[in-house]
C-alpha cells in the first residue's frame, strides 16, 4: 500500500538528493559536462573560503530573523485589532489577508515597478507632489526592500494564525481575572500571551522553513545585488549553477544549506517545545 508513496518520494526527493551528493564531490561544469572529475571534498573547502558564500549565509540569517520578528509583531497587532469590532472590519481583514494569495514573483514586481520605481512609481509621484526627489530604494537600501516585500507577503499568515487562536481564547478567564482585580496588561501578560505561545511556535517554524529558501523576490528585484548585498543561500546556489555553470560548487552549497536548515529547525523545535511545554 505504501509503494506508490515511496516511489513518488524516491523519484522527486531522494533521487535528486542523491544526484546532488554525487555532484558535490565532482569538479563538474555545464560548459564541459563530458569530463567530470572527482575532487574529494574540495568543493566544500572552497565554500568556506568564498567570501560571497559566507556573506550569503549572513544575508539569509538576517532575512529570516528580521522577517520573523516583524511578522510576529505586526501579526499580533493586527490580530488584536481584528479581534475587536471596528468599522470596516471585513474590508480590513480582506486587505490584510490578500498579499498571502499573490504569487511572490508578481508581488515583488508590484513593489519594484508599480510602487517603488523612481521614475513612475506611486510613491515617487507622491514625493514629487511635495517637491521631494524620488529615491531608487532598491539601490540605496536593497536588503531593507527585500525584507519589506517578504514581510508584506508573510504578515497575513501570522495574522491569520494568531487571530484564530485569539478567537478561541475563553473569555471567562479574562472576566474572572478582571473580577479579581487584574488589569489589562496583567491579562495580556499572564493569560493572552501564554495562550498564544503555541500558534507563535507554528508561525516561527513555518516561516523559518520557507524564508531560508526565498528566491523569486530577490531574482526579480535586485538579482542578488548590488554586488552580493542581497544574495542569500538560494540565490547563491542558483548563480553558481546556472550563471557560472559550476554545478559541483552549487551542489556542495545545496547540501550545506539542507544540513543548516535541518539543524536550525531541529534545535529551534526542541527549544520551543521545551519552553511552551509541548
């Protein structure tokens, strides 16, 4: 009964991973594919002396940490707001959720060409109306723009998860705490936030897995630049394999990325489970 599922995993998961492992120990370039040669672990050693690879690791960590932090803070604020009766609540909820259903490539192009283009973008037109000069934000602060786009895409996910958890909170607990003299901040600190710890854990782990592999947002906006200022691990692997045709180094970087992602996820899962009592 398990044979079809195992065959599917073997073809689409294990087989590519096996080929990646093989290529990682070969000196293999797409321009000369007929003469690959075994190079032991030289591809891996070369990565640790490659400043661009080390910078891509740092950029990946920066994107993951900042996006998770901002999406959690913003998601909490929006969830608390949407959990109360406000004018135009349905419209606000629709506007908050809508970015999550936009394809990453399309979303990045909207920000780059429609909103932030220094020549004819919406924000540039607004600045010109006030006599201010437009700024090419993707050239001046490229990493901040990448983070802005990714936060805009992932904020709805955090908001939905946290809002659903807030709506499941037993209001009798809050009423009982109020009758016992607890203030609003005390209820937030000792009742609401502990209730939200499990959904917060889900948000962190889900975003961690996806954010380490973002690619489209970087490809269509900065192409990893200026220089390698916005090159993350995924774009580094892409550039090595399909721009420099160095499949061996790209495969080695891919294996390191898999090990790094699984290691971080394992450590964080153990730590978060212990902290929330799962």
